[in-house]
C-alpha cells in the first residue's frame, strides 16, 4: 500500500512518521470553505475535500491510501480557524484563556484496494482548558509569529503548552493528526 499525506502541515508529517508510516507528501490546494454546521461535520468535510482533490490528480492505479486532515478550534458555538492577522489572534487567545474549548480534527481516507475505491471519514475531539493568561503573555506569544499558521492561534506543542491546565482526549489530535485513532482506523479497514 502506498500512503499519501494530502497536507502541507509539517506537524502532520512528523506525526505520521512517528506512527511508523512510509509516505509521500502531496499538499491539496483547496479553498477550505465551511458549509456544514456541526464542528465534527465541518472538519470531516474539509478533510474529505483535501483527500479528494489529491485523488483527482493521482496517477496511481491501485493499492494507495490518501490521508486528508483538517483541524479547527471550537468555543461555545464559534469556529476558530487560523487567524487573519495579529489582532485576530489576540482576540482568539483572550477568549480561550481561563476556559475550556474543543479541538476537532477530521480525517478522510480516500483509498483504492483490489480495484475498489472507497472513502472513510471520522473525527476526534479533545477538550483543552487553559490557565488564565495575561495580555502581556499573549502579546509576547503573538509577536513570536507562532500562532499565525495554527487553528485557534496557538500551538500546544510550540509555545502555548505552558498555559494548559488540563486536556481530555488525544494530545496529537490538538497538534493536527490523532495518530492513535488513525492507526486503529487503518487497522480496522485492513489498510496496514
Ligand atoms: C490547536 C493547534 C493547531 N495546530 C495546527 C494544526 C494544523 O496544521 C493547523 C490547522 O490548519 P489546517 O487547515 O487543519 O491544516 P494546514 O493548513 O496546516 O495544512 P493542510 O491544510 O495542508 O493539511 O493548526 C497546531 O499545530 N497546534 C495546535 O495546538
């Protein structure tokens, strides 16, 4: 089986390597327009779009599995993607500090095995609670530039982890790829 990661995220590539998979990277160029309402549906739809986009351009005939993923932060009905600018990042972090929010990552596996093409989607949710974080700490973190390419404007693995009071669910789900769930779904679908 040939595995293809339909993502430009270096974190996802690292996590997939950690999972022990040999794979090729083919980032998907999609608009990421939200059409669904529920957070789980939003991330699975966006992950599906990414996997299908790469599938369109693929020349492989059989025995391949494309992995698409999408991550959002969700707080009280509001979907937080990547920030537009520093001000946007500031308001997101001020809103998230001292509270509990959810991180959703959707995965889409678009695969072809024994001549049969299939699509499998699922998502994972992780609750993250932050300690109170003051404006100065938030400003300093934003000035580091780290939040700009991350959903919810923070990296739990890269600078904002020190503000985490508790987490319920898979840690790697917050970083962008829930490798425990992914590994077990691949096993179940006999794709390993
Ligand atoms: C909350 C959180 C998000 N993130 C990242 C994971 C994702 O890379 C990013 C959310 O954006 P995504 O649109 O899910 O992914 P991406 O644009 O980085 O990559 P691609 O679309 O090509 O697959 O935020 C962290 O790295 N750490 C965190 O703690």
